[in-house]
C-alpha cells in the first residue's frame, strides 16, 4: 500500500537554527515533536539560495542550470517532471496549499489541485539584467526596510496569506479523511513565513523578549567583504539605511517570532491529521535560509551557511530517526519520495540530479549549489563535501572554508599553500561539472528574452498568469441536485459515532 505524504515547507528558514531539530531557544513545540521521530539532516542545503530557483530545484530534483529557473522571474517549463508528476503518474492525488513561486503560465506543475493563489507574481517582471551590473531595480529588489520596519503587527500581507494556507490545508485533510477518493495522497503545505518583513503577532513576539539570541552579530565592514557580498549589500541599498543595534534586535525578534507562528500553523495541521486518524510520511524543509545580520548581511542570495543551509526532517517508515551529519540537498527530496512511494528509481534517475536518502546519506557524494540571480553579475557555484565548502565565480576570487574548524566562514583558505591539494580537488570537480562560460551565456540569453517578452505583454491588454483557485460553489455544502441524507452521511467524519 502506497503511503500518504505530507510536505510542510517554510520560507527563508535557516538551517543554522536546526542543528539537530529546532535550536533550544526556539519556541517550536510542534516541530520539536516532529523532530523526535524524524531523520534530522543537520547539513542540508538548498539547490539555489533564492525562492523560485530553490523551489524549482526542490520540486524537480535538478539544479538551476537544468531547470533554467535562474532567478525569481524565470519560467519553470511544463515539460520538467516534478515529484508531483511522478507521484500523480503512480496513482497519487496531489495537492498544493500555499506558495511555490511558479513563473509562467503553468501554475500547477503536476499538482492536481491548488487551493490558494501564490503570494508572488507569476510574470517576468522581476528579471535581473547582467547587461547593467550594479544597477538596482528599486521597486522589487530587497532593501533594508524590512530591518528598520520590524515590529508587531496583528495582520499583514504575509500573515493573511499564511492564515489562508493553513485553513485550506486543514480543510483538505478533512476532505481526504472522508474517503471520497481511494487514491493515496500527497499534500504540500507551503508557508511564506518567516520570510521578511519581520512583522509578527504580539503573542509570538513576546516569546522572545530579552532573549540573548537577539544580540546583533559582529558585522564585517563593507570594504572587507568579498565582492559578491559587497554586491548583495549594494543590492539591498545599505548606504541609504542607518541600521542600529536596536533595529537588528527587533528584526531578529520578528524572525524568531514568525518561526513560532509557523510552528503553530503546523501544529493545527498535524492535529487534524491525528484527529482524522490518517497516517502519512511527513517531511519538513525550507527553500533557503536567512543571514539575519550575520557578517552584516541580510536575507539570502549567498552560499554562506545562514543563507544556503536549510532544515530538512523526514518522518517515514524505513528511515531511522536521529541526526544525520552527511551533507545532503533539497534536490534529494524528489528521489527520496519516489523511493518511499515504491516508484521504480530507474524511471526517476534520468530526471534528477539528487540521490534518494531512503537508504542513508553517507554515500550521497558532494552537494552542489548554483546561483545566478539578483546581486550576481555571473553565475556562482559551490560544492560541499566532508568539512569543506568551495565557491567559485568567473567574476570573483575562489573561496575555500573548513566548516569543522571555521563554522563562521571567516578564514578563506583558497590562497593558503597548505591547502593547495584540497583546492585542486574542488577545482577539478567543478570543472567536470560546470562550463561556467556557457552557463553565463545561457543566463544572459534568458534574461534578454524575458525583458522583451515582459515589456511586450505589458503593452495593451494584460492577461496575468497568476493562479486563480477554482471554487465550484455548486458542489459545496448543500445544493438541490444532491440527496441531503447521502450528503450529510458522506461529509461526516467519523461516520456513525
């Protein structure tokens, strides 16, 4: 019998805060209970540290160069199989409640049903432009207003969205429990928190009042940052903001508070799962991390641990609960789910760069990460193997960090003769995996095409691609084409008690 699958996804939640399940200071009772029965991947990494490319990589098991989802305005092509396609083909009903940041006219990508619209636009309007290095696009690039504006709010754009996501997910679980469809199910529930802006409800904000973890991290001065970090700071318009230690404390407090908010929503969903007596594999992860002021950086878009590392926990029969220290990737989720669902892996292998974790992670091999979006002027790549992390970009000096000895990534060993052999090893792996000149040309061509298409489609009548959830009002509650007695019996769970 194929297992049901429940995927719970947060947005911009750093894996640094999940060294072995939630960090001790986090008020996350529901995630803590889930962690106790899960395999906890302490060194899990995104395929790309930005929303749309990271999510496309997670869903397809492929890195951005293969998906061609380079940035937050790159189309996710309909012919790329996702875990939703593979599971649906194998007989699953597949459903999404929440965010997945699909760009383009296909807003389903294998999901049979999508319960909410997305919180972000589906068009090409957020396309970067490598032809204009250093130019900020002020109306959609991040700036540090999320930091200076952190505080308490009982409702916001994002709170309204995630309230809706959780409500629809719970409603769907009740529908699944009623048993009107005998197929196994895969429900993906994807929240937009704790993504900035760092605005949180008072009940969660107060949980972290005076917490030691609010203290501002030690920054690196702009002139001492590596070139990519300088570009990220410029993209965030750092010179036009006077960020104080109080701003940093409040931003961190709002971020931690919204982790607790997401935990509460996850608790609601898990309560419905339990009360309706349904069993499911449960997977929890994020699309990328958040620097949260570390090194003086905010948000994501870099390969540093706060940005690139994500929580990943899997509670499933056959996967031993406990901490796993081998580096893994979110692109491993697709083959893992297919393996757990009993789908022949030879059918999956041609369509994924990931490795199934169902039988362990020790033989997974090096983890690759790519980035070619805002704040970059050429594609960046990274490899994570053993204690080492290597990063390279045609525009920047290489970086080599030993994370066991230097978890803060403050000592770049790429120029140290004592580590020349290690550097050579990673250079060889990178050369075998990537043609960076060709990759750069592909990104530039994609950007140029999209700028033309976007400007053309905004001229004259505009037909948006944003998902419009279908609501068949004539099939809800009580209507005159229904037998009331049959309806009331079928819509009750449990029946006859």
